[in-house]
C-alpha cells in the first residue's frame, strides 16, 4: 500500500491510498458492512454512490460464516463480490462490547459468542490469522478498546496491553507474510497492517500510546476507543493530543466516528479515514441527514410532503421519491424503507467527504495562485 498526500489546507490533507484493489481518495468515509453487507444496500448501489472502501467486522465474520469457510471461498472480496478495497477491524471492539467475556489475560481473550454461547479464544495472532483468511486490503492490530468511563489506572493497563498486543500482531503478520507457505493466498501477501492508539480519555496517555505505537512502526495508524459515550469536547481533546504525534506521511484513521459535522471537523484536524455505523443505523430508524438538517421521516408533518427528502442531494432516492412516500414506507414497515433511507444517508456522508476533499484541494490552489 502506498499513501500520497496531494494537497494540504491547514492540518487537513487530501490524499490517495493506493491498495491492491484500487485507489482511495482521502479523507474518506468508509461505510460499515458488518457481516459482509451494508444492511439493505446491494454492492452495485454502493459502487454507484461512490463508496471507495468498505469496512467489515472480523468478530462477526469469524463467528459466521467462519474464517476457514471464507478462506476456501477465496476471501471476502470474492465472497461478497466487491472488487474495491476492504478494511477489517481486529475483532477486539466487538469481543469486548458484544460477547460474554470469560477471561482477559495478557495471552488473549476468552469469550462466549453472542450468537450461540460457544467458547472462543482470541489472541493477537488469532486475529491476524482470521484477518488473513478474510483477505482485506487493510487489517488492524488486535487491541483492547478501553471503555468509558475508565479511571487512569485502568486506561494505563489497557494501553500497556494494547502496546504488547500491537507488537505481537506485527511480529505474527510479518512472519506469515515472509513465510514460504505455498497455500498462501495472493491477497494475503498484499495486506497492510495498521496499529491502534488507545489510552482512554487521558491526553498524556494517548500521547504515550501514540509514541509507542509509532516506535513499533506501522504503515498506517488508527486512533481507537473514541465515540464510546464520552462528551464530544473530550473526543476532540484526545484527538488533538494524539494526532500531532503520528507521522505526517502515514494515513491516520479514527475508528467509529461520527456525525456529518464530526467527520468534517476531524478531517480538518488531519484525519484521513473514518468509519461509523451512524448513517446506516440511523437510516434504519428513519433518521435522515440532509443539507437542511436531520429529518425524522416518521414525523406526521411529512405525510403530505411531496418534496424530495433533500433538494440538494443527487442520490437516486432524492431524485425519485417524495418525503410523503418515504414516510409511508417507514410507517408501514416496508422492506424498502431501510434500504432507501440507507442509500440516502450514505450518499449524504459520501458527498460530504467528496466536497471536503474538493475544498482542501481548491484551498491549496487558491493560495498557490495568490
Ligand atoms: Zn439523497
């Protein structure tokens, strides 16, 4: 993988990630396809919307359909018929948030599946092996996501564990990559491993975590453990502390954020990649983001509203359907409702980032012309 910065405006960067499955213009928003699907939206529509890269969740895919099955089916790209870039998380966040934890030790995490209660053991090595089987272009080091609130001692402990796990993730990834195993898939050799910064909501611990992760050395860095219930001002404080310590020439990824305002704000702070379930999850609950603010489509005021959901939006939903119809679909529980709502919300997020990239580039050329 290669990362090129093409323009800068203040701290913000417009760049290009070059992956084995194509290029990704940054700053980028990555829709979440938890189980190898963005709920309710077919892959061809995601392409039409200009989705450049999708995120899939290792924990979920490991449990169902299973890593070995996915490997035999040729990896995630082939399985889900998605030819563009993919990123998988390490499974850490879901192991800690969804499963019933049995035991967390330095070695790894023993947990019970949220699906059937079966026992599993995840280690940094196991996470890398599963992510190799999935074959995403970008994969993540196994980390412990610190819950909020967490006291300093707890955040410090979590940071230490994440640093040791990052080293093990990298060592295992490198050893597999340089191995001479003939059964290795083509995609496995072209994967890129990112490290993750933790440290709870303590600016100094975040800085320490950033320094230590950079010392281990990765081609890209994520900041994890944000948007876990903390106030927004704190998210920003933690980001401001950690971002300057990450190498300027490497991609920076903030995991699990945010609202349209937040993703713009973080991109302006110098973040290159973000993902969040917010646009897709909110859409399924009838909450739609528009250029005129948030629309709750189940509201009775839209019952006779023949206008488009967002007059500024060029998506296929806004081009064709009225607010009255979208409200009717939602209140009738039609399957089309979550699908159309999700398509619009993703269009709004992707357009927001597209125009931001444009502004960053224009800002630079405007300054250069002066
Ligand atoms: Zn739209």
